[in-house]
């Protein structure tokens, strides 16, 4: 697989270079083609894709006269119109190479919030420091690799939406739900509809106003205010007897400030506004009732 990807990337580079009218290194290009039959095959895929894209581009109506079309030129394997060829190869080539696997990832930096609109009308809001995998051909699939995401899903009983979270599987039944995965700990909280946790195995129904938390082989259900589900979108996060390492991890993602707990002792209950912590990380000490010390780029929470 890695060998194939290397060939594809090299073919893309050659396609861009040979599309430049000033390109002269034809001997090196020919040598590369002769090294392996796969090289020529990969180059032909790129060239054919560019040819198709070029035809579409040059036959677009001319704004000054909607009745006049520019005839499409005959595009040869090597001779593509310079900058146009380069841009089309990059655009089409990226789609081809990424399209070999319909899965793709969306990732946010710590402190960033991003909304992804799904093809079926649903949406996913990603918290900071989150990575999620989606599928171009299946708008009813997602995989949360780490971080936190709020799903707003259109229900379809014939084709339910499924979220993979670590080794677990969540299936919706017309739902707004929040999922978090951090350091092997999974949490799903529901504000609307119903979520099925691991159908066919534990097969637990998580109803609105409830949260399921899993760590290791055990899981537990608890109550949660529906208003708190996804409240981080408005810059607030609420904890209910949460260990300080969980508090540190969640605040790090949401603020973009690196917090860490000195140990796993201590717990915190209460709501915290995110914006003030970005300006003054030290202010977290008073909110938690702990001591905080700075260690390079990190702020260490010390339980008392």
C-alpha cells in the first residue's frame, strides 16, 4: 500500500512538472516511466483525469456571449496548458488519491470549534483537540478517534446513524447526543431522542437526560441535564464530581491552554467559563479550590 501511494505521489509530481511549458527534463521523466510499468499506469490515470477536467473547463459558456462555446482542444498525454494543468492535476489528483478510501478525517486544534454538515442533513460540532473520521459514500457513519463531538442526526429507521468510539458502537434513534473519548474513557450524553449502546452486546438504551460512561470493561448510567449536553459550544463546561485529570484534559481541549493534573486524586463539581481561562489560566485555581503551578508551557493542577 505504501509503495502504491509513493508511486501515485510521484506520478502527480511528474504530471504537474510536465504540464509546465518550460519543462525540459524529458529524459528523467522517460527514465522514471521505464523503471516500472506501474509508473506509466499511474501517470496515465492522472493524465486522463486532467484531460476530462480540462474538457469541462474549456467548454464552459463564455460570459460575453452565452451562445458561443470555446471548442475543447485535444489534450495529449504530456502537453497540458501550463498553470491550468498544474492546478487541475493537483485538484483532481488529490481527489483520486484520497478517494481510494472513502474514509477521511476532520480534525480540530485545541481551543477550536468546528461544525461539519453531513450529506443527509445532519451535523457534527467538533470541540477542540478532536479528530473524527467520516465516509464520503456513507453519510450515516462516523468514528470518533479522540476528543468530543455533538451529533445532531436526522432519524432514519431503515438506515440508522452509527458512531464508532474505540471498541464501542453507538446507534441513534433520532437524536442529539454528545460523545467524548479521552485516554480510553468514553462518555455519551443524550439531550433528544435515544442512543443504543453496543446493540447486540450490552444493548443499553440511553434516553434524554442520561449519560453513559465507560472505562475499561465497566460502564455506568447517570443523570445529566439536557441543557448541559453540548453546552461547551457556548463556552461553558460543567463537571459532576469529575477527577482532576479529566477536568484538565477537557479544559486543555477547549481552551487551547495545556492543563495537567499532578495526580489522579481530587474531584470537582461545577461550571467553568472557557474564555476567562484563555486570558488567565492561573484563575482556575480559585475555581477548583486547588493550587496551580506553571511548568514550562503547562499548568499543573495540584490537589489539596
